[in-house]
């Protein structure tokens, strides 16, 4: 859940803005993957390798992916379907 309180966001936003600028031209399958992997790996090293910590990382990745899809990718795809025509016919009328 990325919806942390504003006070907590303030702890990270400046550093994240710098990092986001640094990787703005990164390739998603290379540099961006490296940055995400290092953040998670460093977090795990500090937390200690355990089933619980591994489950936390997997949960964070999965829920971040799902929320990204729900908020960004799905509306984008809906717009493209409206613009170019649906390919699912009656199935897409859910």
C-alpha cells in the first residue's frame, strides 16, 4: 500500500526525486530492475534473511504491481480500447 501518511512521505520524497531523475532514461529490463533489486536486497540484508522478510518483499512487489496496474495500466488500456475499439466484444462488457 503506497498510501502512507504525508509525514512519512516527506522522509523519502527528496531522495526518491533524485533517484527518479537519475534513472529517467534507464532501460526497464536493466537499470530500473537493478535499482529495484538493490533497494529490496539492501532492505533484506538489514532486516535479516527469513521466511517472514522474504514474504514481506514478495507481498510488496505483488501489491505494488497490482496497484500500478489498477491505477495506471488499466485506465490507459481502457482509453486505448475506447479509442481503437474493443477486441473482447461481449466478454469485455463485464
